[in-house]
C-alpha cells in the first residue's frame, strides 16, 4: 500500500478517534514501511470536536471568557481553521460537565455559545461549523440568539433572555438586531439525531432527564417548547416540528435553524466536507474507518456509512474495524463497505472487552494487514 486514509469514530467509553488512528497507523507502517497515512480524527459535535478538526487540518484554538450554563463566567474556546472556518462545540460554554451537581434545564442558558459565535464572526470567520452535543440546556438556543442581538419580548413588550422555564413567556421575536457579521456567515450545525422539537420523542422528553429534569419538569418544558414553536411558525415562518434534529441539544437544533438560518448536517458529512475528504483521499489504496458498534442505526448515515458512501464514489475500498457487529447490517456492503471486522476477538461482554480494546485493536489490525500483504497488497 502506498497511501491509506484513517477516519474512525471513537469507541465510546474506551478509545478516542485519535487513539484508534494512532494504533492503526503504527501497525500499517510496521507492515508497509513508507506508506503514506492520512489521519482524520472524527468529531461528533460534542466535547473534543474542536481538537479533532484542528488535529486534522491545523489552525488555532482561540481561548476566551464567556457565560457558562449558569450565566457565570467560564473559560471557553473555539477553533479557527486555516481556510477561515470557525469550529464551535456548544459543550464548551453550555456543557453538562460544567453544571456538576446543579442540573436544571429549566434555568441553564446557551448565552455563552452565542458569545462564541459572535466572537468568531467578528474575528473574520468565513463560515461556522457548530457541534450540537453534550449540552446542559433546554432553551432552544434562545440564549445564543440573544447574545447575537435577537430580542425576545413578553406580552408587555419587555425584552428578556429566555431559559427553558421561561420559553412560555415569549410573545414575539425581533430578529432585526442580529449582528450583521453573524447574519452573513454561513453556518452548519452538526447533528446526528432526528428528534423533533417537542412531543414524546422531543428535546425535553428524551434528553431532559439526563440534564436533571423530573417528570413534572419534562412536561412543563415540553409545553413551553411547543409554545415557542408556534411563535416561531407564526412570526418566522418555520415549522420546527417538521425539521429532523430540531430537538437536538435541548432544541438548539431548532434554534440554529430559526434564528441563525443554519444548515443541519450529519456529523460525519460535516467532517467530510470541512476536511475536504475527497482531496485528502485522492489516490488512496484503502480507507480504514470504524465505530464502537455497527448496527441498523449506523445505516442511517453515521461514521462508517458516511465514509463508505464518499469512498464508493471515488472507487476506494473501505475496511470497517468495529467493536461489535449487530444483526441485519448487510446493507452496509451496498453502501460501499468492503469488509467489517470486530475487535472483540474472544467474544466477551462489553465490561470485559473494554479493558482490552487497545490490544485487541492492534491484534485485529495485524490480522487484516497480514492477510492483505499475503494477497499482494504491499508497498
């Protein structure tokens, strides 16, 4: 092999994308000295997304102070890539780890995320990629919008910054004060879920409990999300309930669409587009990808399938190295996956398998590379 592309997702709870790439690269170079390896760590929109893009493409991490989820000052950051693309992970200013034991999605805010967006736009960013994941909020992105100049008014015409518990007080929305640089900046929101804005599978019902909402709070938040959706449909002309992913990150998906005009995109598609995958993978002999488990959910377009679809168009074979293989995944081969290999070599439960994932990854790569070399695929 003369050139290989490495673009695996993380194995949640065991290995990061970068750690997997490191193991893959070391084994490939051991079997194929001089082989060029192109590394593209995968960002899923949550914590680590900025670092993943910077590792893949270079650039600068810009550090700054913003408001945190409890409206306190926190250390935050965004990434600026060499081509002028700014990358933000909303968890950097509204993340669940930042609230500790003070979980309350009726009171937390995304205001600091808006401060990051505003800072990136004013620093000259040509476009923005924002990861929707790991949030402690359920304010539908109203806090972020307020930081960028959008005004939310109650029935008496008073302006306020809504949080989850006060979304029901929004009587009107004034977009005219949105910062001009933010308004002119193309925005892509990375989102791997298709939950609607409200309802039994909406933002509050599905994600509220992990953010600290009990049954009564979930019902209250959901009702207020429904109210906000009606105001947005009436005044902005967008039916958020019909947009897959609008319920992502406490409704931040819907807020990014309604207030910022963002384009929603699957995380892996955003990675492939932003990194310029087609250019990086040109003339590659093979692409190695993977994820913790490949199953029917993966077929919706997660990392392995997203990579395979792109590589298939380029005529490049794709090898998926995964932690586990579910049933009914044969359709993956039609999408461009050449072969799927599990690292669970001794068929043990996850609790045991996770303790040996690095050594199993190394040994699995050894087996694949040994076979490829025996078939004449060599430098």
